[in-house]
C-alpha cells in the first residue's frame, strides 16, 4: 500500500532509496475532515475529483527496511 512506503531520490549519489515503513494507524483513531479546497496544484493532479482529508492525533512511524537502487 502506498502509505507503507517512502521514496527519495539522491541524484548526487545516483540512487533512489525506498523505505518500507509501518504507520500502525487504527482506523477508529482517524477523524474525517471536510471543507473547501482551492488549489491549482491539486486540481492539476486530481482534476475535479472530490478531495478528502483526515486527522490522526498521533502517528508512530517505524522503519521496517531500506533499499537503494541506481537511477
């Protein structure tokens, strides 16, 4: 799942780093948020799709693994 992975690019090292992470967020701790979103950048990515957001009071990120690949 996308929320379980982080990617970063280090062109100066000629590599991409993939970090597998564990967020461990229980769904019942998430609070749905609503309101208008006005963003040209978001509109360029999602078009006219309905945006969504949620609030999580606390997140403990755990690094599970890290791999490096050449660019």
